[in-house]
C-alpha cells in the first residue's frame, strides 16, 4: 500500500518533527510505501494537498489530530472524500484517543477509521490487511446500527520493539528554529522521547488515556544509539527531551546521562515539555549540567495553594520555591508553565499566580489560559456541571481564552494574561537576557510570530 501520514497545519508556532508519525512510518515502511507530510513546515494547504494526492494516488491518508485540529482536519477529509473517494481516511492522536465516540460522530462519513492511543500495532495490522474485528485500538461508525464502535489497545512495555523514528524521512536538520521551547542554544535540533506514561493525576491532563499511567522506559543503550545516529547522520547538536517524566525513575535518568557523558559529545539539551521538580536532587542535577543541560521547564501552574490542591499537583508554593532554588544553585536556566483561568479560580488568585511567578528564579514564563482537555478530570467535571457550552471549540488554543471560569470574562482573562507576560518579560534583566538568547534573524522572526499570537490573537 501507499500510505501518507500527515501532521496538519494550525496556528501553532511550534514547527518540529512528529516523533509519533516518525515511529509509525518506520514500522510501516517495512511492508509499505510511506510518505510523511508536515503541513506547517511544508506550507501545505488544501490546494497543495489536492495536488499531492492527485500525483501520489495513496491508498491511505492518516492525520495526527489534536483537539484544536478537528475543524481543519474535517475540511481536509471532506475534500478528500469528495475528490478521492477510494482513499481510506484515518485519524489518530490525542483527540480520537480521549473522545473516540464523539470523534467518530463529529467526522461522520468524512473518515473511515480512528486509531486510539498507541497505534504502532493496530495501524500495522490495518495496513497489512487484518480483519477490522481482530484489531484492538480501532474505531469506526457501524453502518448497520449507525453507532460508534471502538476499543483501546494494550500498551507495549518494551518500547525498544518500536525502534527509532524514520529520521531519514523526517530530516530534522531541515526544520526551522521554531521548536517547542522557542529558544535554543545550538542548532540543528531534534526532539526525542525516552519514556511513555504518567502515574500522576493532574486534573487538567488526559495523558493517561493516550499513553497510560505506567511509566515505560526505553533501554539506555537504544537512547544512546539514537542520539549518536542523529549526531553523526543529521548533524544534530541539540536534543529536546520531550517526555512527561524523564526523571521520575531517578536511577534510569542517571544511567542514561552517565552513558551520554561518556560519549563526550559537543551537544546541548533541554526539557521543554517539563519535568517534575520533586524528582531532582544534587547528584542528578550535577550530571544533567555536566552532559549539556541548559534549560529545565517546570509545570508550576499556579501561585495559589488552593488551586494547586484542586489541580492535584501534589505541590505547594513552598516546595516550588525550594526546588527552583535548588536548580538555580547549579546555574541551569528555568522556564515556568502557568495556567490562568482554572475552573473556580478568582481574579485575585490569578494575580497571585502572576506575583508568585515574578518571585521565582525563572528566565522565561509561559502563561496558558486553561483548556478543558477532553478526557481530563476537569473536562469531565465541566461536562457533569453542564458548562462545556462555554468552551470555544473553534479556537481551542492556549492563547485564546477558549474557556473562562464563572465571574471572569474572556476580555478580563486575556488582559490578565497580557499583564502577566508584560510583568515578567519587561523587567530589564530578564528582557536583556532573553534578547541575548536570540540566535539569528530567522530565529527573531519566529519569536515575533509567537509574540503576535500570544498578545493579539
């Protein structure tokens, strides 16, 4: 079969490879012809997609789909269905995994199948021609009953079985300086994943539905093999560890970093997706610093202990101060993530979060407006309370205030978000330090785009 795997375009200013699609491509190309498309990187729109499909004549096209992608992907799917009725259209990713029934009904006749959670086995079986009823992790609309049918797959414990992404197809060295963390130290950059799964129960997150609660780890040797491959074959000089929980198993992290240190490579690395600060200690931080770590991102979320408790963060402002000071001792830069407008949060608590963020030794801060991610505990509570009608699903973006808590208007929340950014970044020391981190005119251009999205969208 000829299969296209596509990452759709959206307003996101993160232009980075999709590791998930890369791993699927590596698995499928053993028996099939695979094409990877990154709509953002390659500036693919509906017209260009039509030309690609006409030239390539694929049997299957699969879209990676987040919640903010669903309207755009439906447009693409409807165009494909109209002009290329023989192409099978499939979806995978966070949105189908967390809302399978709703996704099947939302797309109706414009797609054929959805794939839930990890699709390495289910998609391979599908493309190899296995009967649909024998595939775990697939969903579709039953034509006889007109009702959604779906099942979840079992999670694979041995992640080494999947291999590394098809980096030769992705070509990470061709990506622009518009990565997840916005700033970087060296270039080119490649993201890598060392573990999957999260045992924690933060109420704003639904990651457990996508990758499970059990942390599953790759072998340290496979990780080092991938780093060396990218270093030698794609000239990668910076790595972004985008796990949710790389340091949760401290001994695992230490083992990986000791092997990395032994290589003595001229690289830098960062954790732009965040790590849990309570997993860190002096030994680990020193080793992280010695191997080239220059930036740790932290999910701080709030400056209100009441909101932190509701979020089930298992953290307090006192602990946050303690751990950020510990990290600062090793002169490792920190970026903090904050959520503004959590359900039942007050304006005073939002102001408290902004004030708290200014007290921390951070070089950067990102103030996200709360999004009720499908499948999360917060989403389910809003659903039970009949408040999901307040969500602007067409603009389900961190910078857009798609949801606001009772008593706070969208205008108020956006103004508080702008106030937070201005208060943090327009301090002379922070402003100068970030200006000095700009690496090129191209990098500056992408930072301006990001600034425009966050302030004026």
